[in-house]
């Protein structure tokens, strides 16, 4: 079992005081219960993998690329030349 020292702002201190007052729990028990509840919440939220996250983007055909990878350097040069001409 570890001992921790934490700093609480006014809002957190007020919430802790209310929880202790309503439940009769000790400070340690209230914080422990809060951490366990938050752990469960995080477990349910983090069911998505990074691949699931990126699947939400619709980049269309070829994504944001404007040329195949083999032609990328040449395409960038052309794009920069065209940009200078219009500026």
C-alpha cells in the first residue's frame, strides 16, 4: 500500500467535502472509491484501437496526397513553382 500526497484545488476540495458529508466515508475511502470508479470508466472508453480512430477520417481516394509516393519530390517542386507564380 502506498502513501500519496495530492494538492486539491477549491473545486475538488469542495467535492471531496460533499462526498464525505453525504456518505460518511473517510477521505482515503472516498478517494479510493473515486479512483476505482474512474478506472472502470476509462476501461470502457478505451475500447477503441488507434486504427478505429483513424478509420473515422474520410480522406477519400489517395488521402491528402496529390501525387503517388514515387513522384512526391517532383510533385512538391511543381506545386511550389505554381504557388510562387500565383503569389
